[in-house]
C-alpha cells in the first residue's frame, strides 16, 4: 500500500516495511526541509481564519510526488511524529487500486468505519457511508492519512467537518479541487541522504573507497528512493562488486525515449535488478503483477509460478532482501506500487496470454482450496468436511480453528480483491463463482452472517454480475434473494421488494420451484413489513399453493402461520383462526411439538382479539400442555404468562397468580420470558 521508500520510514515513526528490528534500513533518510515545511503548514492561517471565520473542516497537508519518490515514507514519518497529539489515533486509507483505478468511495468509507468500530449497514450507498463517517469524526480528534489520492473529489468526500482533525494526503500532483491546500512537492533525495541510503545496503567501505562513483550512482538514480533501493539491493547481493561496477552497468543500459524523463531512473534500475535474476525468479516476479491488490504470500506465489510453497517462500524472502517487494503482515509480501507498471510491461512482453491466464487460474484454484480448508476446520470432528480436510496436503490444512480465522482476517482484503478481479476478468467465470461461494461460506462460518453482512453483500453482487453476464437464471435468482434478504434486514424494504420480484422472474426463467416459492413468500414478507396486509396474504397464498403441490409439509405449516399473522393484523379473525389451526395441525403431523404449541398460542391470541375469552382459555391450556410435552422450558414459561393474562381478564386473579408463579419458578425471573405474551390490543 505504500511507495518503495516506505521500507525506510522508521526513525520514530511507523515501520510498515516488515524489516527486522535492528535493520539499518528502518531509518528515515533526509527530507529535513520538507518535514519542516509540513509542520509549519499545520499552524498556517487558512483562508477562513484570514477572513475572520472559524475553519469548518480539517486542515489538509498535501505531499505530492511521483510513485517511487518516497512520498508515502515522508507522510508516514510526519504522521508518526504528530500522532501523539491526536487522542483518537491514526487512520489510513489507500485511494487508488494497484492497477491505477480509483478505489470506490463506498469501500474507502466502509473500511475507515470498520477501523473505528462503527457498524455500517450492509449495502449502504456512498452518500450514506460518507455522511456516517463525517458524523463519526465530528466529536473526534484523529489523524487521517489518505495515500495515493486519485483526484480531489475523493479527498473532499472524506474530509472531516472538524478542525480538530488533521488530514495528510499523498497524491501525484496538486489537488486543485480541495480549497486552501498547498502541496509539498517531493523530488529526489539530496546527495548526502541518497548516499546514506546506499550505505545501509552496502556498508561504508564500498562507498568510502569510491565516493565519486557513489555520487555518480545517486545522480543516475535521480535521487529517487525506489531506484536507489534497487541499486542498493543489487550491490547487497554482490559483495564483490564495486559501486563503480554498478555505475558502468547502469550507464550501459539503452535509454528509453518513449518513457517520461522522470520515470527513466527507476525503469533503468529495475531493468538492471530484473535482468540479474535467474529465469525462474524473474518469471515469479513478473507474475506477482497478477496478485490481488499487489499482495502475495507463499501460496499465491507458488500457484502463480507453479512451484512448491517452500521454494516460493524462499524466493519472496530474497525479493524482500533486494528491495523488490516489501514484507507485510503475517508472512505476506507487497509489490511496490511504483514497480507494478514495470512488472506488467514485462509480463505482456515475455509471457503468452494463455500462460498468464493459466497462472491466474492456478492462483484462484489454490485460493478456493484454502477457503474450503478454512471453512472445514470449523466443522465437527468426524464430519465429511473434516474427513476431506484430512486428505489435503499439509500445506493446505489449518491445524486449528483459531489459525484459520487469523488467516481469513489478515487475507480478507486480498481475498475480496481476488473475487472482484476474477469477476471483472470475465474469462474465468466458473472459477470466479466457486471462489465467491467458498469465500461466502468461510466468512459465514468464522464470523457469522450478521457480522459479515457488509462483505457478503458485495460478494452476492459479484455473483449477480456473473449470472447476468452468462445468462444463468438460477444463480441470478439466488443472488437476488440473498441481496434482498440483506436489504430487508437493514430496513431497505422497498429495495428488497424490487429484488424479490426480480428473483421471482429469474426463478421462473430457470424453472426453479424452490426459487419461485421462496421469492413468492419473501414478496409477501416485504408487503407485510410495509403494512400492506392484503397483498401480503395474496403472495403467501401463492407460495402456499406451490408448497402444497410439492407436498412440502414444513413449509406449508410455516406459510399457514404467516397467513394467520397477516389476517390477524387485517382484523379477519375467522380466516386467521383457520390458518393458525392448519399450522398447528401441520406442526403436529411433523412431530414438532414446540411449533404445535406456538401455533395454538397464536390461535388463542386470535380468539382473544375476536372477543371469545373462554375459547381462548381452553386453547391456551392446550398450548401449555403441548409445550410441557415438548420440554421447552422457555416456551412453557411464556405460555404460562399468557394464560395468566387471560385468567386476569376472565376475573380469576388467584389462578393467574399461580401461573405467574409457575413461570417464575421455571425461569427464575419474572421478566425473562415474554416470547408469546398476549396484550389486550393488537400487536
């Protein structure tokens, strides 16, 4: 997520390079003038202050420079120095994908809210999420680092409306759409800092014996930290080579007139480092351009290159030592954003499209297998999934559920990106569908559907994209149903209703009885939520006809109950009572004693509303008896309380007290069971 020079962003600041403690490359080099300028800019009076108005928004500090110039390292050094003054901490977000596309604001805002532990509704739109983010920042004093901003609109939408916050923004050029911002432009390092950076790789001897060659080398690298890192890595790998040797090699490389002048030093240094690699390592390096969000672990590299996991791990370690990748969290490695375009150029020039597609397919297949293993470890011992897990190679198995959960948590950004890229690619739709399905199951198994709802919403939208592109009506119906369920759960009932209707159409095109019945019932549920009892009853009736035709008895009983509920709300007590009795009979035939008792309890409620208290009492007593047979303590206590309410209304307070005491004895507290408690008015 950072420029190449972040590998050296250490002195007193955040170390995001993954370098080991004690490594001299953790030091921060140079940039004294820039840091002084940025610190002074914080206290500078803004346009609002000069006009006599209080500043309505957070101050923005802009660091502008080309990728590879060390702009993110400078931002991290500044943020590390300022962090102590912001009690609510530092938040980071990357605003551009590794491929150069702007990250959608919805995803950025959701990620920031997640880091703040603020729940955001699944499927919420860009405006809702950015407003929630601004509201969250309104009472906080936080430092926000926005890395690699693509345009001013992105930054403006994320700015806190709170002058107590500070935003440090990294971009390639000025953001003219953000008012009152002066860019701090980052160029090459000065000669002293550049030589210190080289010294951290080579040691002082090779620099001291030929200082003129060292100065020439820094000039050839344009003072760019990314180019100097690659030069230093080349020297570190060849302790017998002098700085003059490297300088001669760089001079000998042909110039590239089609490339911008400012980009040539990095391209030249990369070419030297790349061409010095053995062929298998060079192939693995350029294939890392396919890694989702530029992040790879040993499994990803192994699948891309078609080698063993241990060989891939060893090669990635050597890449990190030479500055070609960064070490990241949990044995992951990140390709520097400034090198990705160069790797893609090599990939297009040296690999046939079929080979690239095969490498991508191997990577997705490996990811699917790891996700299956991640989910299987949550299954009980002896289950088919656990038996299948035992047959996998050791490298693909997770020894514990906790280990699998940690893997899923740290890999989640890359896994979600892999799903998005696979769907957008369009040539591997079968693998993309398998990947999304495996990721959905793994997230649900480890986090639960409620907690993982925002991620699941995005994944179901990906499935919908594939289904619509391929004309897969069954998959389209399933995706629409899943999305509509999430919409309904977050209160967007009108949106849910539209999706349920679309799912019904897709189910009919697929001739899928399950999808048709499920969609009909869900359309009824949406109308019920909107208070349209007549339409709800109509759709429940259609769904019931489907279930009756296929003799699906459990679904029939449930739908009779749903019909009974909407008829009750509508005041059609005769219809409601018939449906609740049909539901009770259905549950009894299924052997579901608790379901039978609940249906009888609802029938008693209808009798109460209809003004038939004696019938209500008898039905309620029958429900209590069935709950006792079901040995459902909580249900029995709830029914005892309902029976007590009924007896109170019939003028028998003594008997009512006995039933309340029985409920208290069952659960130990008077307020712990009101699952089905009645009221004198309609619910």
